[in-house]
């Protein structure tokens, strides 16, 4: 679906993973799991992901949505065949009640994966069904305290 929007970064519909850098965004392919039409093993534009957390920002054109934010080790993603991916949840299911930005200041890294490359997947469930955006995560570099006071800003 297409809307005329004030967002300079969003020319067409669905949702965009604005932070961190996503593997890619193409409106018509966004419904294709697991990466919205892009290669899950791509390592262009890798983001460092401290255990204490990395920021994540979504911009959505849908009037309401739910988000699953989860990760898989790069080695597991590369080995997965027939769609048998092994994702681990990073935060509880999120609900956004309007259009626009959803900002998470710190999505915690997964402590057991320190030193390992991973891939973070964001799934939006909204009026168009499930949509997918993925980014590459660098191994957590430092041991930190997982941020348990995650807050969602839906303004
Ligand atoms: Cu849409």
C-alpha cells in the first residue's frame, strides 16, 4: 500500500529499519522471509552490537503494528536450509499504535554470543501481513549489563 508521507526517508509503504543499517529495503520484496528479498549472509554495513544494547529505529506507514525483534548466529543462518532458521528473541513482542517512528534506545545483545557474528531480524505484523527487515550484527565487544529498562517511543 502507498501513502503520501512527510518522511523524507520513506517514499513508499510498509516499514523501514532506519537504525541500524539494514541489509536492504525494497518495498515489493519486503514480504519475503527472512530478509525482505535480500541475502541473510550479506555482511555489507555491519553494526557493532554491544551486550549493553544497540539502538534500533523503525519507521512505519501502517496505522498499527506488532514487531518481533530476534537474532540468529551468522553460522546458523548460513547453514539453514529450507527456511529452518534458528532465531532467538531479543526483546518481548512490541506493539506500535500509530504511524511513524518507533525508537528503542538499547536492544540488548545476547551474552552467550559474545565474539560471534550475528544477524538481527525485525518482523512487522500489520495490515499487509508479515514484513521483514534484517541487519548484520558484529560480535558484542564488551561485557555489559543487559538493559532491562527498554522503553518504546511511539510518538
Ligand atoms: Cu504496507
